[in-house]
C-alpha cells in the first residue's frame, strides 16, 4: 500500500481533523483517509450530498445550518478537495 508524507499543514486544519477524528472515534489517519475517500466518491457521483453531510462539513456533529451556510460550506469543501 502506498504512503504519503504531508508537510506544512496549517495548525487550524490539523486541529480540525483531530476534532473530527475524535468525534468519529477514529485515528487521525483514518479520519483523513475517510475524508479523502468521501471527496473522491462525491466527485464521481456528481456531488450528491445530503443536508447532514453538508452540515458535518461545516460543523462536525451539528445539524440545523442555514442554506447560506450550506452553500458556503459546499464551496469551501469542493475548493479544498481539489487543491
């Protein structure tokens, strides 16, 4: 199996992934791989996201976000997914 070394990860991104990993009871590596896997799946499926998935991108574990927040979250998510 291949491996990747990531450098210069912003502290805020690292902290966000650590929070998400804890929330999902996963290791940091498992959380990152899950996110990448989902990003690829979303791209191949034509961006079919549920409201809860979008809410999870914005505020992990939270529901009840506005349409404006969802739109902004989707835009950020897709931009980050394809950098």
